[in-house]
C-alpha cells in the first residue's frame, strides 16, 4: 500500500520524544524490511544538540561538524560551563522563549499576563518544564526507567487498556531494551534477526559508586516488576563484607539516601528502596555479565563520569538521549579515526525536519491528513538568520507525539477550528501533575556532595495506607502511593548557592522575563563583585590561614545540602483549555473540582514522608526541615504554594473505552465522537505520548510511555500493512 494520490508521506510523526521515536523507528523499520516505497517524516520544533567536548567515542569532536556541515542540520552545543557563566548560558541561549524558539528548555506557565508579559496577573498553579530539540524530553530528563506498581493499573480509568499481566511484562522488558540499547536493536533481538542492528547504547545501569568499575558491594534482590535486573540496594545487614563495610566507595548522596530509607522501611514507614535503573552507559563490574564498555565491534563506548549535569547536557555523551538513535537511523554517524562515515540504518525511509512548530492537523475529504506548521528556514538558520515561514505536508497517517502539553495544544486548536471534526469533548481532560514535588534541606549532618554523580541514584516507595488505612479501604482502586528520589543539581546552578532558592521562587511566580533576569544579573553581579573584592583584599592582607568563600568550589558550596524529588498518585482532575482574552497564555489549565493543584492529597502525603525523612539527614546542631522552594507565606503567615513545578505532565488525551470518556483507545486511535456510542475512529490518526496516560503514575513516566508507544506502533504496522507479517 503506497501513499494516496497527493500524499507527500505515508506517515508523519509529530515529535521526537519517547512517543515519537518509539513509534517512528519501528514503523520505518517495517517499511524498509518489506521493500515498499513508503516513507516516514518526523517533525521536531527544536534543533539537534551535542557536546562540544572530546568523548571516548568522538575524540575529534566530529559530531557537530557531521551534523552541521555534512548533513546541513541545525545543531547546538550543550552549555559547557560549570559555574555562574554556565547558568547565564542556560537561561539565555538554552532557554526557549519568544525570539529564541530553538532553545533547549522551555518553562510553560499557563495563566494570564499584562504589560507585554512582564507582569503575571494569574498563575494557573503549574509550571511545566519541557525539552525542546531532537530527542524531546530525553534531552533533559533524569534518565530514570522505573515501572509503576501494579496497583496503578487497578484504577478503573485504566480499564480501556486490555493488556494482560504477561503482555505488560513483555512490553516493559522490551521498553527497557529499547531505551537501554536502542529500539531497532531491541526489535531485531526479539525477532531473532541476525545480525541485529547495532545499538547506540550499552544498556541500563545502576550508578552508585564514585567512579565506574568500582564494586558497589550491594545486595541484589528479586523484583517481580523487574525480574531480569532485580533490585539493588545498600547492604546494611549484619553480614556485610569486611571490605568497605562503611560503603566509602559509594556516591555520598546515594549512600546517605539509601541508609535513611532503610531506617524508614525498618520502622514500617516506607515500603521499599534501592538503586534506580538509569538510561546511562557505565561500566558493569559484575564479571558474570557480558562486557558493556564496548560495542559489537570492540570499540569503547562513552560512560558516566559523575559530572551531575544530566538535566542540562551530558558532556561525556553517556546518557541514552533519543537523538543518538535518530541520528544513527536517519543520518548515520561520523567517521571513526581512519575510517569512513557509518551509513544510516534506515536510508530513504525515515526523514526528520527540525525547527518545525505544528499549528493544526487537518482531516482531508479525500482521505489522509494535512499538517500545517510554522518552520524556520533551515538554510537561513545555518547562515545565522531567523526566517519563519508557514508550510504544510500531507500524509496517509499522522501520529501526534508532541508531548503532553504540545499534543493537547495541537488537538485543542484542531478542535476549535474544526480541522478535525467530531473530536471527543474530553480533549484536555484528565491532566495530571503526576504528583511532582521538590524539596531542599539547607544543612545536613553528613556531606552529600550534591553535584557529584548522576542526577539521581536511588528511590524510595511509600504506600500511605499506614497513615490513612480507611481511605484505601473506602477506595481500593485509588490507593495513595508516592515515590521519593535523591536529586543532584548541575554545578552551574550550584554556583547560585545563597541566592538560588529565592531565584527559583521568583521564577515560579512567572518572573522569568527579560527585565527580571537583567535585575537578577545586576543584583547577583553587584553582590559577587563586592564579596570578591573583599575576599581578595582579605587574601592579601588578612589571615593567610583562612580561605575566603570566593575560593570555594561549587561542590563545597552545596556539600551539606540535600535535594529530594517526589512523584505520587495525584488525582488527575486537571483540564486544559485554549487561552482567551488579553494576556492569556496559549494554554490554560484548572482542576475540574476547582481546587488548587497543590491541594491534592498526595502533596500532604509527600510532605509527611519528608518530615519523617528529615531527622535522618539534618544536623542535630542546626536542624533544618525539607523546604519546598515554591512555598511562600501569605499575609496570615500560612505557607502557600504559588505553582507546582513539574517535568512529568500526563493526560489530557487519555485512553478510554469510547469517545465519551476519553480521546483515544488503547492503541492510540483518535475517537470520532459522532459515531454511535462514540466508538468510531478517525482512520489513520493516532496519539502516542504522555498525554494518553489516563492517571498519574507516581513514578517517572518514560518507561511506561515507551511501553505504550511500542504497543501502538505494533498495532499501527498491522493496520498499515495487514497482508504482511507485522512485528509481534
């Protein structure tokens, strides 16, 4: 089956994050294997991103030139500085905003403003961090692949998904391989293709030691949700080995966090803890495992160097960002020393257009769809010019995978303009913050070295039936559950110690515009200049045995700070809508029950767990609680949250049994609500990303989004080519 008359492509995929990559690559692989001249186009609103520094795999730093010069692709470098200049680079060049639409990180703050956006009149209660670039959210996420507990799927809102427990196990195992080694390789291994496609990554890791190759001496226990890898945790038993019984080889933050969690589990105040599976290359010290520091041809691979920069760009190139898989599939790879460039895996089948921001999807009367967009002219961009032009492309099939916020925005616009008729009235409903939470402790009894290691090393699981058993008995399908994880911060942000938390609070109120940033730089600059002048004077004329604070490193500045992030079983009662009226943002959001988002019960649960955790961290001489930086005091002295800052938005186009209850079915088909029972579909239109998740997950969602997207891709292949044997 080829493209319809007038169709530019067989399939267009909007977005290159987990949903987009995990649907586009399997479909393109199927097209290539079956020889038909069918094509897949991916649309991405950002640019490619890469490291400016030499790595194990790219000693010559050839990737940037390969993308820009050889392949004529727009590409940018991560912000490489690890001090205050790095912070300036992050919030100027790397922050996406009007006039800098190719920035890496965007903060979406639904609400209403005035005076050209300089004054925030209303904040809808959430600030959403989003990745922008080829690879989507994988560019800025914490690399965590974690499966939610089975209790999540007992919620009636998951009844629209008919997967069995065994199918769920298989999908999650496949998702781990798709993220850990590469989706093309994972499918080839599963389908016994010999030789399998080369994977850009060496598999998932558990990183808790100060450097690679060190033996962590952990306990490995069975985990029914992760049977192949098990659960790895600090060995605090009486049978600890004589060597390194104090776990000095561990990253301090991981050791301190897991020691505290072990105490809470012992007291019956927590359920479980351990090291998280991370989508990062690292050396596996276990001699019983196959070597993971080399590829199939014996070439050394990048590995984690514990720089703590996961969320702003990995300079050693060890993280499993999806741009690696997409570059290998579409463009190939630069030549190794003395060799030739490596050919793309899916030549002529898969194409990617960066710098394309989709406006609406239009259902064509003759069949298929038109995708209308605004695009930065790529050749002009390479010349250092910004020229935005409108355009469109047509396809038989469209998969919308622009992330939770992006997909809701596209579908709400398409519904408002009636470019896709009869969309479900539930478009925008079921938005969840996933219980995202962050808290800091200013002074800990032990050094935790906040900037050393991967950004996250460990997790703790909590089921709050211990506090409110009557709640779980009254509503057994909605047990209250949450997760806590240790969280590092990039060194560039550590340079803000002393002013960082007030700055974060101000950003949460919407003061992220030009004048506020200028004011911040001036104040910080004056303060820093005065302190440095005083410290330099003291260095020459003061006590020579006392080191001024100016000469402290970023690690010293944050060595006694602890950061913990949470996620939980939030009620998922939010609803997106298009903004209207003067000063309104493109999207607005509110809960259907009119409550503030921070009034959801899960946040009280998380704060209760943090209060129990705090005594295990705090310095007895100066006890400090865990403080959420977004809490402020109102006129009555009561703490109130201005905005929940989250990076795992879910829902809005949720899975359901029909178009009266949701927007898509379990295979991502978009409902046509005009049909009897609202069980019809817009043929060839799919959604595959976090927007389809019908509830909060209470854990980092990338693994679940990947599993659902692989399932959608498998079904779409069978529908695109019912006469062929699709991937199983």
